[in-house]
């Protein structure tokens, strides 16, 4: 059963430290295994990928890449209502992310100097999409749509085959609707390596995004620098801020909506009402009996869940900022009052009718969010994640002459005489 903690300035912070250890407990046994996979794929390309696909997924398709004709046939297997749902979600996601687009800019000065910034999309991005028990078509939309809006030239997606060697039709449909250009049936660390290094059939990408298990996450971490990545995501987490007006049925349901992801997921309720805390515990005990992933939910709540009762709502807000959660729900009488006070969160859900699953699937904001307290300095995946910027400078001769002494002074101060000389030779300065 979920633990109740009475905040006393110590116990709640002990719980934070406990959560941090969970997030930082990278499996040291995984790193050598993943490193071997990466080295093998770098050296042996498609052959290594195929061997790992057979080993880990049961069967490898004859051709790793799915053709355009095959995609259409696969999509035909999907439920028509599902396709309509994906289309509506994609429209919402596109509308939200379209507003994030940045423009290149140029400024001029009276002395003829011109400076500016060029903004453009990355050339090629790789998306990893789990396809086994954790098959999430919604992640395809959340990763591919911002990339497409950013102007990425080519989006490559890797997803593991099912046990019979075929793709998950719902994932393929989402990829088609989101604008993915090429789809490969391969999964795990070997797929990440294939996109990072390139193989005979898989093109090398500039950035890899998307969720995955510990092997995928470790591969992304080890390959950072060879390619860019979105982030190192930890187990899912939700924090709910609630006052006495909140409905315990809603709170219990929302806590469990994240707990069902993983036994390592964290679900926390912060409230200033002891009565609400007890009512929510009772609701969890009642509702969990009917849920398919009951065992996972109970393990998650037992080990990493908590209801923390604070002295007042001010303490609740302070502690929420300390936790810096991935998902933050505000179930209070006037949720809008707290927007300017909640500084550290991946995504904020305001009010009793903005539950976290709305953001996971449909509303529009991205569901790829910083975890494990990294919302203190990381942001959600966005159009910005798929662009690069270059600055440019144009100086006239007179403008450079005017600034020459200052540039030389800086260079001399840092002991970089060749830097200073590059200015001096233009004006025959000693």
C-alpha cells in the first residue's frame, strides 16, 4: 500500500533522496553488454543487427526496411476508429508545436556591420519506438511531428518486429500519419547503433530520440557525442498537488495511471489535507482491484509511491519545486493561481479535468519530458530539439578598424598572439 508521510522538514527530504537513488541506479551489468552490441554493429553492420534481432526478438524479417506498398497494406489492418483518433491527436500536436517555430534573423548597424542567426532543421533524425509489450504509437506522433515541423529533411524510424517477424500495425499507421520517411524493423541497442553509425541499409542520423528499455537508454547514453540524443529518461513519474477541494477518486486514478507504466514508476500526492490523504488511499485500494496491471501498480506504489501531508499549500508548492517532476497535476480550487509559482516541472496539468493521460495522447503538448528531477534544467521535447543554429558576422573595413584595438587587447591579455596578429596584419599595426 502507498506510504503516508507527514512532512516534518526531514522525512519528506529523506524520501527525495530515496527516489534519487532509484533514478541513479544505472545497471552496471548492462553497460558491457550494450558496449559489445555497439562495437559489433559498428564493425559488422546489417549482419550484426540481424543476428541480434533473431536473438532478442525471435525472428528477423527478410528485409529490414518496410516498403511504401507494405506500409499501406499494414495500415489496412488497423481499426478505422483508431486511425481517426490518431489523426485528431496528430492535428492537436501539430497545432501546438507549430507555435514553437523559430525564424532566422538579421540585424544591421549604422557602420555597415551585419550580424544574424540562421535557423534550420537537422538533416536526418532517427526515432526509436518500442514495439513489444510497451508499444506506444503516441510516442511516434510526439517525436516525429515536431521534427517534421522543424524542417528535418529525413526521419528514420526503427521499431522491433513482433514475435512472428511482422511490425505492429498501429505503430506503422502512426508513423505514416506523422510523416516518417523510412521505417526499419529492428529494435534494442542494435537499432540505436545502426542509426548512430549507419549500416549498409540504415542511414546514419544526426540525432536519436524516443523511449526504450534500459538497453536502449544505455545505448543512447554511450553514443551521445557520436550523435545527439533527446535525453536520458528515467522511470515515469507523477506528482499531484491537491487541496481539500480535490476529489480523491480522481487523485487515486491519476496516481495509478503512471504507476502502471513500470514497477520503478513513482506516484506522489502532496496535500495539506490529512483527510484527503486517507480518502485517496482508500480509493486506490478500491480502484486497483479492477485494473489489468494491478501487480505493477501495487509494486510501484509500495516501493516508490507516497502521500505527503504538508502543513499548508505553501509548503506543498515549495516541495513540488524541489521534486521537479515529469508530470505535475494541480487539483486545487483555483489551479491557475499556481502557474507562476511552479517553476520545476516537465508538463503541468491544471484543474480536475486535465488528467495526465490527456497530455500523454491527445491535447497537444509533448509527452517526452524530463524525469528524475531534471526538470530543474531540462525542457520537454519540442521543435527546438530538432533545429540547429549558426551565427554570422559581416564587418566592413572601417568597422573592423574601429574595433581593432579592443580585439587586440583581448587577444594579448589571453596570450594568443596569433589572434592579435590576424587583426594587426590588416592594418599594418605593430
